[in-house]
């Protein structure tokens, strides 16, 4: 095979991986629905659907020489054909076999070259560890986009031509104005010698010469007045047209950016079927029964956020099944249905945020066991833990090494799952919260941005430097006076709504030189309250300047991870403003001495 042929085959395989993922998702979803279907007509309809998907996938696999996938599809076709002819029935055993074959194809497609080199038989490849889902397709990522969406983007790009022409015209207008200033300078240069001569003449008695020079000056001043009035009119007109251009270009750019972001936004439905399969497989392993219901799967989220949500969703579902859901016998004894209900809900909060919650109707969180685990893990003293209210105690589940499981299994028990969830969500600029009722179930809510490209940010000044804080993570902005500051156990605090909140200077937390403003000011100073619930901290700053749309520039190597910094943005003035990492700031505030306030606030 020539180099050109090999390159073409690689491109073909990249396209195949996208198509194959869609076919496999259709087959997996169909198998899950087939398990629940009871009406013969519905069963036949589902079998026909997955039969066609397997056949299409087999043809695509043959075209790219994916022999392993082709053989597995052939095996599935034989099985589905037998179901279709009623020669056999889709029993739990045969459905498990079909699911294992789908898992095998996921593995083969994810690493086709490695799979082909091993030369493994189809039977050996049919029992890999299941892969919950995959939104990304590697370095050569591909997203299928409707032609209508591309047409709309092309139209918007064409409309930007008007903005380009308007900008060209403004350059021409400014050039004309510069030329008029040049004419003024020449006229002024011509009158200067006459003014100097007049000054010399004033020392002599020749009134006629003085009168002539004065007349010349008066004429110049009259001309100069009219000229400057005309120039002022030109500047005013240019300002009006520049304002119109600003509005026009602003609309074009905003529309183009907003609609371009939608090109990389996908509905949660792209992973819905595979999440249901994950729940099915985990329940089978643990002898439990549960059904996953998804609400709002049509809500579209930035593809990059969906990719980062993979681990959190897997951990939440595993945690729900392993810790929350009881066995069928335990549920019947408690007066519940033997099959548990797990609900994944996607709900838009506003135009920039979305809430994703995972809830179950299981046993709920045993708060006393959680406190005991926190004490064993050395997170806090026993008397401190005893003083926590239920909300603060439940938040302990997100701490590292805190687990109420009595044993370590391959699914859970190491106290890392929910800590990873919080870390991932906060890294995306979101927040996570938990609610639970003993015996009734648990709900974990993640509030996330819809896209990673832009967000609303608060522009602040601290230590004579500019910074951006994400608006969504600012609980409130207020002002305080020196007499409002109280000292609790040697730590500064503010009373907000009757609760003590730790107070620190942002400059101190960032280890920047302090100024006479902010926390050290003798007058009222602005403060921003960050965090949620019992984890809030008040950060004193020099000034709160503005709230604006922020275009995020992510940090790259070697600065991909800088403490307290999440990225940067370029302001309209051309200045660079770092975007602060709120979770890091809260941790740094603890290190700076506010830590003892958090649990007691």
C-alpha cells in the first residue's frame, strides 16, 4: 500500500469511527429497550431497528478492513435474525451476549490498529471491560453538523463584509481629517512670521503697519474659527458613524460567536443510551435492580464540557448504585418497589448555565456514619464535626478519602469518587451540591456553564492589578467599614445575614504587595463573597470596576496549571487580565488563615 493509499485509509477510518459510534449507540439503546418491551409488535420493531444498524455497521467495517468489527456484526446479525424469525427469544442470557459484543466493538473501534495486530478471535474480544461512553474521537475529532447550520454561519460571515467595508470607510474618513489638520498647520505656519513681525512693529511708531498686521491676524482668526467649527462637525459625524459601526459589528460578532458555539454543542442524548447500559451492568454485578430515567436530554451543552462530564457522571451513577440503592429484598422490606429509580435531569438555569442532577430513591446518606468517617480520616475534630448542621455535614462527602463503605470494591470504597466529581465540576467553572433524606434518597446537583468560550465576569482591582472573577461564582458584592470587622479566634470575619464569614484580603491570598486600600483601608471598602453555603469567604479588594462578557484564553504548557489562575482575557483597552480560579482561591484562603472559620461560620 502506497503512502497516499495509507493516508486515505486513515481518513476513512476516522470517518468510520464516528459512524460506528452512532450505530453502536443505536444498537445499545435498542437492546436496553428490548429488555423492557413486553408487546410482541414492539419487540419485532426494536429487533428490526438493531438488525439494520448491525448490518450497516458491518458494511462500513468491511470498507475500512476492520475484520474484528465485521465478524462481531455478523454474529449479531445471526442472533437478531433468529429473534426475528422467532427461532429463539431475547432472554437475559442472550441479551448479555449481545451487550458484550457491542462492548467488544467499542474497544475495537477505539483502538483499531491494536485490535487488528492482535489477531484475536471474535469470542475473545466480546468480553472487554465496558466503556461507558465517548464523545471525543481522538486527535482528528469529527462532529456531524446540519447543512442548514453551516449555511447560516456562511451567511453571517458574508454579512461581516459590510463591517469590513465600514471599517475601510472609517480609515478613509480619518485620512481626510488628518489632511485637514495638515492644511491648518500650513496656515498657522504662514501666520506665525506675521505675528512675530507685529510684535516687533509694536515697538515702533508706524501705526499703518500695525493696522495692516492686525487686519491679517483678524482675518486668520476668523478663518481659523470657521475651520475649527467645520472640523468639529466632521469629528461629530465621524463619532456618530463610528458608534453605528460599533453596534453593527457588535451584533455581527455576537451573532457569529453565539451561533458558532452551537456548532460544538451536543444534546445529552448523545450519551443517554450508554449511561443506561452502565446502570444495567452495575446492577447486574451487584444483584440490584434500577432503571435510569433521563429528563431534558435534548438540552445542548458544549461538547468540551460533555467530555469533561464523563467521569463525574460515571462516579455519580456508581455511587448511587453502590451506596444509595438497596437490594430488592431490602427495598421490599422498607415498603419500596423492588426496582429503584435513578433520575438524571438536565435543566437550563439561564442563558449561560445548566443544572445537571442525579437523584435516586435509595437509602440516603447516613450523616452520623459520614461524620465518623471524617473523624477517622482526620478531617476535623470530633467536637467540630458534632456542631455541623445537616447541610454542612453532607458536604463532607466531597472531601478526599471520606467513604462510608465498609469495604473496598472495584466500584467504590476508596473515598475518591465524589471528590473527583467536585474537582472536575469546579475546574469547569461550576459548583456541586448534595441533598439527602434518610430512607428517601439522595440528589446531587451540578451547576455548569453551557459553554467554555465566554462567560460573564466581574472586573476587579487588587494591589494595583486587574483581575476577572466569574460572575456565576460570586455570591454577592458589598462594602464593609473597619468597624464591621470582628475577630473570631484570631481571624477576621464579617457578619452577613447573621452568620460569620471569613474575611481575607485578595492581595494577601495572591501573595501580592498590599496597598492602603481594600482590607487595610480606613474607609468603606468593597468585598466579594465567594463560595456557597458553609464554605463562603469574603475577599476584600481595592475596587469593583465592571461586569462584562469575557472571552477566555486558556493557559497552555508550561503554564497549564498555575495556582489561583484559571486563564486570562484581553480587555478592550488591550490590557491582559488574569481570570481567577475560585476553588483555588478558597483553598488558598484556608492556608492564609481563614480555615477555622469555615466549619463554624
